């Protein structure tokens, strides 16, 4: 085989080592061993095959380093070593390969710098070094340089500007920083430049010199500058991708000079101002994506000139104005996607007549009004229709949906729309998502849903349904993953086993039937449950069936405001992903299960207003992600765990009110630096208030409007992650009453230690909590004086220190709290220590009252004696009434002639008024006619 010239062993499942004897085939010109399972190193003897022009060892498992002898292959033109496990540095002997045209070393474990001897490879046109750990050096005479997915750091070398023959440059997926070097203007032959997924911060003005550039790919960097006006000089540019950066300023008008542009992608930046009219000059534009910016003003009328437009994505901006009927007139045959959602658009929805290719129409979250045009029903290619969250009204008839046979998603939610279709109507489509929340579907369940066999997402919440759930509703689809029928007046019971919950699919399932009139027991739950909300119904009985729901997806469970009873099952360790648990306002009893302490992901725990007893389980200290704990209005007892501060350092709200806790408030509670609401009222706590209370850092800083976070539902089957927002809510005692706060909960900062047995003085350190809004220490045994610096609490609205044993002067600094609306210092001993107090109800007159006598204070006994002048006043009133009434009416009753004359007079007056009125009205009409 010494004279063999061509050998192809690719994809032969070869294993083991490459034979050393291959080096004896000195006449071999072509060798392909790619796509095998070779695990050896490359033999040094390969350097003897001096006639070799083509060598492909890619897609194996070759190990070790590249031998230096490869530099002896003087005839080699193409070398493929990608997709292996080669290590070490690139040999300097590569510089001897003067005939090499193509070199691919990508996807290995190579390290170090690219050797400067690469300059000697004068014939090299294309170089692939991606997915290694290499450092770039100066290269010349290349037409293609591919270094993506390495760990290149620092700035792009200025020497790149010397590669005047370069056509393709790919440095994406590295750690490059700083600005694109100005020297890049020298590579005037460059046609493709890809620098995506780096940390670049600025686009230089000199980028406009790249007049041959056809593709500029810069997404997912940290570009913070404005887009240079010189970008309009790149007249050959076809694809411009600058999305997912932090670009600021205006979109330059010069973009209108890039007449070859087919895709303009600037989404998810911080661009502001209006969309320039010059974009209408881009006759070849097929895709325009500007969403996720701060653009404002009207959509330019010049867009009607874009005859090749396929996608227009302008959603999530501040665009305003009305949509004219011809705003995309020239694109009615080509437009496939129109997304204008989440703006400030107003007026009626255009007819969209003639848009025969339109597949996606998204106008939700605007201010559109009027009726939905029936012409929407003629968009035969449409399969996604989002018009929710507008101000639309009127009826939706069968004509609106008649030709939409391809429709998959229908969103008409949060409008004033009434579905007016026949009970026998069979829709022409099979939906996967039906979103009709806050529409008018009721009072009966829509019968046409029975024909939908592919539904996965159903939201008909708040749709005025006042009906029992029909049996067919639980059987109409086997693939549902989200069901929301909340906020209706649905009555009846749920079956013990729900076919809809027995899906054969293993994707997460979300069910919300809250705020209805459902009753009976809770059904058996499925193993793929992710969210369950049964709150605000009339469910009763125990929740023992929860034991069977061993779902790894469960993140949200709300059974609050029902009539559930019994002890909680000790099975919570099977829901390690649980984030929100709300069981408040039921009749649960017994001890809180220790297994709740295994919920290491839990953020919110509501057990308020039940009959739980015993102490707090020590295992709760393991729930380090807790932000809200509400155990108020139960029968819990014992001492507060000493580790509650150190372990639960993320707590924002802690409510233990109206229980039977005893003992002192341990100083470790001061480690709750994020606490904003602390309620320990109506317990049996004793001891003193800890002085370290000033460590409540969150009460010294301005807060957010809400206390919110996202919880994640992960679908392992579809490799899909869904993020859902959650707003915490809490009942807060405010001025003696309980109010539920949700949308402004983050602004409430309150301490309530009232109705305990706390003693000692009010620590002066409490006055450091300058953002505190409510402080209630009433009904304790506090002594000493009120801190003189209490006026530092500038944000205080409610201060209740009543029913203690406080003494001394009332601090004058209280007058500095201008927001204070409720101040209660009653039932203390403060009057004795405040000799300067004057005015009512005290006998002492205030300075400035002059000669005015203070009104006498007298008891009820003194007030019993009648005043003689008052008595004669009431007698005169009675006499005047008797004389006046009977002087007139009595005469008419007793004298028949006078009575007749009196009523005749009234009749004549009535007739005279009628005649005079009619005559005057006739005169007025004649005057108006003339």
C-alpha cells in the first residue's frame, strides 16, 4: 500500500489507535478517517506522508497534543481536526504549511496563544479555531477567521486592522470588552462581522467605512452608546442585528440610506424618540424588530411603502396615535407577523382587508376601542390572534370567526365583549390556547367548547358564568396544561377524580378555580400538578387526599378562605419546589407539621386564622428562602424560637399576632434586616423591647411599591420554563382595623407589639427607624418617658402608646412629625409630668386666652337642674304653633262658605296659570318660526 494515493475510511465505526504504519504511505494524497471512534493520539509518523494534500480526522475522540511533525506536510491544503479531545498548544511548525488553504481545529481542548508563525501560511484563506481556549495574535492575509466560543478576553486587538484581505470575521461568544477598534475601518473588504455575546461597549464612528459589509451581528453585548450616524454609509448591508444591548439615543435617520437592508433588529435596547420616517425608504426590508425600547410618537406613515415586509415587531414601547386603514398598504400580500402590543395605540381596529398572508396579529395591551371588525374573520391564514386588554365592546358573532380555520390562539380577554353565538355552533378551528378572561360568556358554560379537542391553555375567568360545571367539560381534552375558571359564580361540586387531571402527558398542570361557589371535598390531585388555587370557595372536609399528589412540579398551593378541617398531613417533604403555601381562614387544627421545614424553596407561608396549637416547629429554620410568615390568629404557644432571626434572614413580613406565645423577645430577632412588618401583638410576651431593634435596616430605607417575585414552572418534557409573577398580600392592623394590602404592601412598614406584658422603657434606638409608618406599643407595662428623639420618625402616620405606665413630659419633637394622623397617649401618667399643658379639658388657661373665662366644667348632676329661660322659650313655641295652625285651618273646617270660596280661588289661580303659560309659549314659537 506504499503507492496508495486515496484512502477513505470515514464513518466506519473504527475504534482503538491509529496505526503507526500509516506513515509509510508516502504516496498518499487523500486520507479521510472522520466520524469514527478513534481514541488514540495522532502518530508522529504522519509527518512522513509528505504527498498528503487532504487530511480529515474530525469527529473522533483523538487525545493528546498535535504532533510537531505535522509541519512536515508541505503539500497539505486542507486539514480537519475538529470535534476531538486534542489538548495543549498549537505547534509553531504550522507555519511551515505554506500550501494550506483551510484549517479547522475547532471544538477541542486547545489552549495558549495562536502562534505568530501563522503569518507564514501565505495561502491560508479560512481558519476555524472556535470552542477552544485560545488567545488571539496578529494574523495576515486571511479571508476568514472564526474564533467563536473561545474565552478570548480583553479588547479586540488593533492589529486586526492589518488583515486587509479579510472577508469573514467571527469572534462571537467570547469575553471581549471595550470598543470595537477604529482600525477595523481598514478592512474594507469585510462582508460579514459577527461579534455577538461579548461585553463590547461602543460602536465606533469608523464602522461606516465598511462599505462592503453585508452582515453585522452584534447582539447580546453591553453596547451603551448611541448608534453612530455613519452607519448609513454601509450601503451594502443586508442584515443588521444590534438587539439585546443597552443602546441609547435616537434611531439615526441615516438608516434610510441602507437601501439593501433586509433585516433591521434593534429590539430590547433603551432607544427613545420616534421611529424615523426614512425607514420607509428601505424597499428591500423584510423584517423590522424595534420592540422592547422606549420609542414614542405615531407609527410613521412611510411604512406603507415597505412592499416586501414580512414581520413588523414594535411591541413594548410607548407608541401612540391611531392605526390608519392603509398604514401597511403595500405589504398586505407579504406581511405574516404584526405585533404592536403593549403600547398606547387608540382608536378602532383597522379592517385589515386583503392581508392574505397574515399569520400572527398581536394588538393586546393598548387603548383600542370600538367593535371588532368582522373583516378579521376573513384572514384565512391567521393562527394567532391577540387583542386582549383593550377597550373593545360589542358582540362577537360567528361571522367574526367564520373563515379562521387555521386559528390556534384566540385572545380576546379583558375587554367588554359579549359572545353571541348559537348553542349549536361548531367552530371552524381547533384551538390550543383560549384566553377570554373578563369577557361575557355566561350565564351558561359555552357549549361550543365541547368540540375543541386540542386545548392546552384555557382562561375563561371572570366571564359571568353562573352555572354548574357540565360533565363533558372534564373530558374534552387530554392535553390541558393550564385551566383558569376563577372569579365566576360557578356552583356545584368537583368529582373525586377528574379526567382532565389524569392527563397522560407529563407536563406541569396549573388549575385555578378560585372565587366561585364550589363546595364539597377536594378531589384527588394528579402527579403533575404545578399550581392549584381553590381559594374563596365553600370546600369542606379534610385534605388527606393531598398525600397522593407527589408532584415534583408543585410550586403554588392556595386553599385559603374555605371551610376545610382536620390536621395537616405530614407529607410536605414531597413538594420540595413549593414556593407559595396559603391555607389561611380555614378550620385546620393540631400542630404545624415538622415536614414543612423541608420546604427549602418556600417564599410565602400563610396559615392565618385557623386553630393550630402547640409550638413553632424548629425545622422552620431550614426554610431560608422565606419572605413572608403569617401565623396570626391561631392557638400557638411556647416561646419564640431563638434562631428565627439568624436562620430566616430574608423575612420581610412576620405576623404572629393573636396567639399564646410567651417569654421574652429574643435579641436574635434583630438580625431580620429586611423586615418591614413585625406583628407580635395579642400574645403573652414579657421582658423588654430589644435595643438592637435599630438593626431593622429595611425600616430606615425607602421601599418598593410591592413585595413581588417570580416563581418558575419548568416543563422537563418540553424543555420549557415559564416565569409567573406573584404579589404578596397581608392583613395589616391600621388605626384599629385590619386592611389587606397588596399593590402598596411594600410601602407599609409597621411594628405592633401591643397587648403583651412588655416592661421597661421604650428604647431610644427605635427612633432610628425613620421610614416606620406605624408603631403600636399600647396595652403593655412600659415605664419611663417617651424618647425625646421620637420626632425623628418623620414618616410616622400612627403612634399608639396608650395604656402603659409612661411618665414624664410629652416630647416637643412630636410636633415635627407632619404626617402623624393618629396619636394615642391615653391612660398613662403623662399629665402629671407636663405642667405646661393647658386648655380644655384642663382647668388651666393657655397664654393668649386674654380675659375670656374658661367655661365652667360641671357634672351631669349639675346639668339636671332646668334653666327657667329655656322653659318659657319652649312654651312660646308651642303656643305660636297652636294659634297659627288652628287660626287658619280651624276656620276652614268650621265655616262651609269660607271653605268653598277658598278652594274656588285655588282652582281659578290654577286655570289662570295654565292659560297664561300656553299663550306665552305660542308667542315664543311664532317668534322662532319667523
